[in-house]
């Protein structure tokens, strides 16, 4: 039993993960192929699917609209905007904002049509709020700004592929091309002060004015550089390319194909749409192999959702590990089966987590941590690895419990951080160095991870000790309490090593980049705090100033120090490392700090109130 | 007896822990202080000090309430050295600790040296412009230049701290006394009597008819103070007049004394170099289709007359120029992308963190392995 069940469970989950790799062929519009098409946005080539998902995360906080996939929604928005305007895609939670817009409070998501009458009002308010400093904004103001930003992106998306109000973009383009010779001749004659063909001139002007909007407001750049262009980064938006035809340039094959897709889509002809899509993919396959491949790979990553899957597995593993701990004495055999199941699930989750992490690194061509989002992914990964090691060394289920919990929570945090938009954004000039990102940032983030891990062990100790008799139970010849203390101490040593080395490496980077080993920048100070605290814990233990419970309380305080350094300093809005104020995150941080303080206070209660220490001695486990 | 207790106190781990915790509090408070006071002032008050003082608003007295960075650093250092001398034995399982702590001592001493000897300044160059000096970030100087001889200019500079003391300033090179009547470390000027402004009591030069007011010192990192001062030039025979000299006034002001022509100017303090740099071109690259900066780079021409060295250098992000004991970093740029700001650092102790880092990392690995290996061996058995 205790060998088979864990394997079956792990196999079931593995099968679930693998099953999503196979997708049935699409009938109707080939949405997924459309989602794979490469475009340029935020300075990098990415598939349209990423544009769709990241936009939806920003405006709707979800990656889909009902049962419509992100790409399907994007197609509607770009090629059939009147219908898209009726979809509920804008998430608004703030009551004041809803009142301002006279929207019903019963909904969670609202359509563009509902908001449209108030557009002027919103942009007027946003202009005023923009002049208010980040830190001084009320919840209403920052929500309004967010909505304004969402509306801007949405309206730009609508102007990215075809001009508004046409159901036959391809036909319109043909008419435009025909109108050019006469129109240009008329314009030249007019310029020269001669008699000119008024009708031909204004006909061309009408076309150009509608394409001008497209060229000015388009969101992603969808037209790959001309095949003889100097730089492969020289992408254009559709409007720019269409307008350049007047100056004698060729219309890009990309625009012809997109226009054919738009026409077929708005006239609901899937076969014609898929044909145009295939034509475009063939053309890309001839000239833009790396870009097309980039699109396909990132699309796969988006669709596979490794971090979501790891999250589901971690939750399951955590529940199993907790039940294993609680049934430790009551049903040792069941407990052992559950413990092993939890362990193998953590390993499976860890494998998928690692896959996602490495795939991201490969897509970006970067070390694992480049921004706050990826730091959360990496901290979780570090904790899971440490937890697996702990579980291998002390096979009592605690390592799995802590690892799965940490993995789950950090992935949730990462998911919330992804709401800000593209998580693979390009790096600003100073950060554009793989060497320092791979050394300083990785090591210091491992320092965060191990300090959190130690803290989590401390929390486990206090909770188990106060509310269960488990700490006195023996596994082999060691009490669980002692096991936890050993684990925490070992991890603190790790944490001290990583946080110190990471901090000093950061200093050396600073010395290399702006001539200052140490500049008392808030983020540097934050890292120093972690070093100081870990050093304090180690010295207090070596000096015999603290014992088991003291150690545990100190490592819990380490959670506060680390969360301050990870998130708190970014909220200060000063210094070289700040990423802007995050009002919502601030309340979460405060809540977290309070919870840890509460745990420390609980941890300091006299041992008489601890369930573990009231019970004389627990039974031994086999 | 007392000595024994003292030794015990100063070598105890208890003291180490207390000091580490106090440092933690100090660094945290200092970080918060940086938000209100600005990086520079907070550093001076919290980290480059022996005590942090508290005083009631507008009071002339202050009391120390918390140990400052220097005091904590020094005590930690003392505690560390004392503990090593009195307690530690050179055994195999302690050798890692020895190396770690030796590295720490080097790190702290190196930072102290940096703090005392490092000089940071800036060099602002427009495209085509050449300079053989860098300028201080925040401190100014009053330059009194004898420009009678068109070919040779003799300059006497008076540093800001001396101006701030007010009073008479004499120099052998000058046939007059510079009497500082007023000095505002940060100021505003106006051409009319706007609210808050007072008339400048100048009777010569550009300042006559202007209005001024002192304003609080700038704490933001990206802005600097603009000082102004009122000086009277007094020769043994008589007073020549009172001038307003300010960094707001870009032109220098001329007067004659003893038949020679002098100029007055308040300007950022200068550090002269034995070579010059000319900005050939500045580049500000962005990622395609965005305004996210990808790189900043300055193409410069280095010219050193005394050795005849003349060559092109390129400074860009994470790639400074190290030359003549100084390091030049790409620090900032003009909004029109036609000028660059280089950070110039002269730090004789720059190598210490590198050595310290190597020592400490080695020590940690040694210490870690010397515990981990036996532990794992025991587990295996």
C-alpha cells in the first residue's frame, strides 16, 4: 500500500499534466494558429496570444472572457469591434468609481458600451489624478487611473488591425491602391498651384485620414520589417505600412494577409480566414523563421500554464502532508502512505515548476530573476528544492508540507503580480547584464527563499506546538520539535551564506556600474537587514542565548525582515531599485507582518499553554 | 576584577547579538529616514555619525537617542577583534570562522577608508564640449579670478563651508578682503518683490535690484541646492561695493581693484584632472516601439598633454572608464540627448570589498562543509 498509492497518485497527476499537451484540431476559425502569429510589443517579439492574455490580465484580471479564449477575444476586438464592445471585459470593483460611471453594482465586469458615455469624464479625471503623486492617491483615484489605462489599451487594440467601420478591409485596401495614382497626381498638381482633380484628391485623403488613426494608435506592431530592411527590429504597425504606399513603398504581404483575415472574419467565413492565415504563416516561414518560432514557443508556454499546474499539485500535496502529520500517531500506516504521496507530488510539482522556470529563461534568454514577478517564481522554486532536501534528510512529512505551502503561496503571489502586464518585459539599461543577474540577483533571491523557508519552519513549530501534541512525538529517536529546530538551524546557515554573498555581490555590481560599493540604497539596506538578522540568529544560538523556542521566534521574525526587503522597500518609491508604489500590496504586507507578530507572541506564551509540552511524552512512530 | 568583567563584556557573544540587532534597527530607521530626509542627509545623520540625536522643534539643544553607524561599526569591530584575541583557538573546525571574520574586518575597514578618502564628482559635457575638471555633486565654491592677463588666469577659490561661516576672508594672492555678509545654502532669486522675497542689499553688479530668499536644503537625490551669497570687497583703502553672487547668475561679474581686473562667480567646486575629455557623441538607445531605455553611451576623446596620449573611449552602462586612479561612469544625460553626465569616483579603497568578499565566501564554504559533511556522514550511518 504505502509504495503503490503514492505512485498511482503521482501518475494520475502526471497524466493530467501531459494530457493538456494534446489539443484536438480546431473547427471553424483557427484561433490557436492566429494566436501563434508573432508581433512586436514592449520591445520584444511575442505571439498575439501573449498580447491578448497580458491585456486581459490588466483589464479583466483573467486570461479569458467567459468560455472565449484570450486570442478569440482579441480577434473579435481587432476585427469585429462592434461585437467586442458588448463583451464584459472591464473589471471595476471600486464603488465610488461605479457610482461615477452610473453602472450597476451587481456586475463584476462591464462592457465598453456601458462605459463609453463616460469616456470624456474618465479622461478628464485621469488627467487631474496623473498630476497627483503615486503615494498620495486614494483607492478611487488609482482605480480610475487603472480603468483609464485599460480603456486606452482596449481602444488602441481596436485600431491595430483594420480601420473602424469596415467589414471588408481587403476590398477597401484594393480601392485605396487604385485611388493612389490619380490622388497623388492631384495632390502634386494642387501643390504646384495648378488645376487638379478635386474628387481624386479628396478620395485619397479620406482613405489616408482613416489610416492615420491606425498608424498613430495601434498597440502591437504587426508588420514584420521589409525583407530588405536594415534591422530585424524594424517592425511597423499596419497603418504605417498602408500609408507608406503613397510614397511608393510596397504594401507588405503581411498587411494583405491580415486584411484578408479581417474581411473573412467580419463576414463570418472561416474557410477564407483559415486560408489567409495559412498564406501568412507560409510567408513567415520563408522570411521570418526565428520570429515565427518565438511565437510558437511562447504560445506553447502560455497554453501549457506550468505554474498554474504546479500550484494545483502543491495544494494537493500540502493537504496530504498535513493529514499525514495529524494522523502521525493515530494511524501510522495511513500517515506514512500519505507522507510518501505528498512527497512525490511535491517532487512532481517541483519538476513542472522547474520546467516553467527554465522554459521562461530560455524564451527570454535571461537568468531566472529579472523582475518582481520572476523573483516570486524563483523564491518558490528555491523553497521547494530546500523542502525536498529536508524531506529526504528527515522523512517526517514536514519538509513536504513546508515546501508545498511555500510553492503554492509564492505562485499565488506571482499570479497577482502578473496583473501588471507583460512579465517578460525588456530590461532597463542598468539591468541589462546577464552576468550580474545570474550572480547577484540569483544568490540574493536564494537568500530570501531560505530565510522564508526557515521562517515557515518556525511557524510550523509554533502552530504544531500550541495546538497539537506532535512536537513531542518521536520519529526514530528524535522528537519532531527537535527535528524542526535542526531543520531551521540548518536553513538559517544556508540563508546567512546566500544573503551575505548575494549582498556583497550586489555591492560589487554597484562598484562596477556606478563606482559605489555601498550607497545605502533602500534595497541594499533591505538585503543588509536580512544578513544582520541571520547573523544575529546564528550568534545568539552559538552564545546559548536562545534555545529551541527562541530560535523559532527569531526565524519567524526573519519572515518580516525578508518581506520588508522583498516588497516593503519597493513601496518607498525612492532609490535605484524601486518599482513604483503598490498600494494594494501594502495592505497585504501589513497583514502579513501582523500575522507574523501574532505568531511570535503566541510563540512566547509559557510552555504550560502549549499542547505539545503539556502532554508528558508522545508515542513513537514506526 | 573590573578588568576581567570588562573583557568578558567586550568579548561576549551577547554583545555581538545586541549590536547586530541595534544595527538592524538603525538600518531600518535609516531607510525610513531616507524617505523624509533624502538619501544624502539620512546617510549623514544615521550612518556617518556616532549618535543619532533628537531635539524638539526649534530647540537649540539635542540629546543622543540611538547609536549611529560609526559607533555601532566600531563597537562591532572591537567586539570581533577582542573575542578573537581572547577566546578563539586556531582549531580545524574554527578555521572557517577565522577567515569569515578576517574578511568582515577588512570589509568594515575598507568601507571606513572609502568613507574618508573617496571623492565623488560629476562631469557634465555637451556634445563637442571639452573639460579638464569634474565638479562636486553638492558643494559650491566662490571663484575670484584675476583675468587681467588674457593668457593666464589666476583663481582663488573659497569653499562653501568657509562662506557659510561668514566674516572676512583674506588670501595672499588677493589685494583685498572678501567679506561674506550673507550666505544662503539654497536660495531663490526674483526680479520683483514676490511674497517671501527680500531685497538684496547689493550696490554693485547684477544683484542690485534683485530680490532673494533662503529656502530649505534640497533632499531629493536628483536635485541640488542653488546657493547665493552677498559679499563685500574691501581694499585697505576703501570698500569697493557689495555683490550678490549666486549660482542662479550664470555670468561672472567683473570689478577692478589695484588696477587689476577680477571676476566673481559662485560655481560647483571643481576637481582638476591632468587630462581632458571631449564628448564626441552621446547615444540613448531604446527598445523598438517603446521608450524603455536599452543603453546609454558616451563616445569621448581622451587627451593627455603631458604624455601625448590621445585616444577614443566609449563609456556605457556597466562599462566605466578606469583611468589615472579615477573611474568614470555613465550616470545621466541631458533631456535633449545631446549631453552626458559622467560620475567621477576616486576611491583608493575600491579593491577591499573584492578581497573581503573572496575571504568571506571561502570561510563560509569551509565552515559550512566542515559541519555538513560530518552531519551527512552521521545520517548515513
